[in-house]
C-alpha cells in the first residue's frame, strides 16, 4: 500500500519510554510518528524535537498544537529550528484546542474560527521567509522575519471537525487531521465540506487500532480505545454512519463510557476501528485509503503500547 501508515505516541506513555517507542516505530517500518499535545501532559514541540533527534528517517507529526496557546511568531521560531535541523521530516498540526482546557488557561477566543485562520496564514508566511505584518483580530505582528527560513517548509494541517472549521481548513491549511474514528463514510462527508483552493489538500486519518490473531481479542482491545466516542464532540464522526440513530440510543442507555464501549456490537467495532487479524486490518486500511485518506495514523489500543505496536507492525 502506497499510503503512508503512521502510529501515535500514547499521551500517557511514561517519558522514560518515549525514546524507545520512537526508535521502535522507526525500526518496525512506520512511515510517521505522531505526538499528541494534551493538557496537561507533554508538550508537542518538545516531544517532536526529541523524536527527531532520536531517529534517523521517520517523519514526525505534531497533532495538534492549540492556536491560542502560543504566540505565532515564537511558535514559528521553534518550528523553523526543527525544520532546518531535520529537513523534510516534520509535519505540523494546528487546531482550536479543547475548549475546557483553553478556558482553564485563559486562551479560548471569542471566535476560534477567526483565530485559526489568522494563525495558520501567519505561520505559513513566517516559515516561508517573508517579512510579515498582520493587524488581525487576534494575530498582530509587525515586521516579523526569520533570520534563516527553512529550505523545506513543513506542511501545516488543521486538526478540526465541525463544518465551519473544515471550511477554514480547506481555505488556509495544507490538509486536515481527522480525529478518530475515521470511516469511509466520514471521509466522504468531510471531503464534501472541505473546498480547498490548493491543488493537494491532504487528509490525515486517525483510528484506534488493535491487531491480534484472535478477532475477538482484537475487538476487546479496540473497545478500550473507543470509550470516548459516544461523547457529543464525536457526533460529526457518527452522523454519516447507517447506525447513527441506534448508536445514539445505545449511548443514552449506557450508564458509563466503559459500559457503552463494552456494549458496542462487533460489527460496529469493525467499522469504528482498524481491528482484527493482520489481513483484516490491512484490508480496512486499504478501504480508508481508497475513500480518500492520504495518511493513515494508528492509535495502539490495549494496556501495552509496545506489544500492540509490534502487532500493528505486522500489518506493514
């Protein structure tokens, strides 16, 4: 399969295991390693720097940096430094951030859409080496120019899911990072909402993944990674699916996230995750690629991320 397959660093992976995880992902043949910036765990730029320095060829993606958290000029300085030290190996994801976390830090704007558009436009201009002056609603810059710009400007993706945010992504970003679960139906719906003027707007598809020679064991592990998808934020992912109404009723009837995930029918789990034997998982990845995913990013399910990464490596 020509579509790059990457893997996520679990957000709760102990820092002492981070370098080993990055090196193992590269050794197993994953094309990309994506780091997560969740409050209040590990910083995305710091993780990317360590991963790049600890490996030799695997591409490192940051998914995602909240636009309100960093001044765009200083964020661009950090990104430019990494892009110059490790040319062609970095991808950047920018998003709104989770509203609750952003409000905790006093960085949730009145208009997240405006901020995201201004931020990505300004970052692209700065990284290109231009002298940038902006007097926007949120981004205000005067004669900002890098002393040395990267020869290869990293692609800037927007990590978003609402229809208005997808429209912004299509206008300003090189691609869109789609949070899990990503199905062919969801991909078709998203692509219809992203009207990009760019010749190549990429779609990066995250999915919970569990591979085992036993399909029942793989599904059991996948359910552990699907406990969140009944929450309201995930509604856009479910709406295009033929079982969306049944899904909503099941979540309403369940007493907890864990009870909800445990009660998901097997056939739904097979649609909501990359799950099964290596052959079944590879078939699902191919279906997602054919539906329009340009990058496939696996989120290892289960209690042992190293064991699951090794199992997912069999799919490669």
